[in-house]
């Protein structure tokens, strides 16, 4: 049988999202989603590093890193339990 995941709330969706910087899941605090790249999300710690120019994200895949540009804007999504 095929399994279909139905997400009915932002909180449930956030539990499935992994930080592309640290690789942690779920993201706690604030989730930062790139408005340009597909499925590029950062936790608050990694987002601050990007903002400060410390763009060394260890866990991010090479493809995502190549597609993402530091000039891309992010949306801040507060994560609630």
C-alpha cells in the first residue's frame, strides 16, 4: 500500500523540516525558509551565521549550496510545539 503524509498544520510541517546547515530535525526556535530556493531551510543559529557572512554550512548538500545565493531573502517562521 502507498503511504500518503497529510500535513494539516504549520507545526506538523515544521516537525518534518530539517535544517540544511546543521542537519538537525526538528528546527527549534525560528525556522528560516529561503524564498527563492526549493526546500532550503535554516535554524536560527545557521541563519545568523549566513547573515554575518560565515557561510560555512557543513551538512548542506552540494546541490542545495550551489543553488542558494546569499542575496536570497528568507521568511522567518516561528516554530511552536
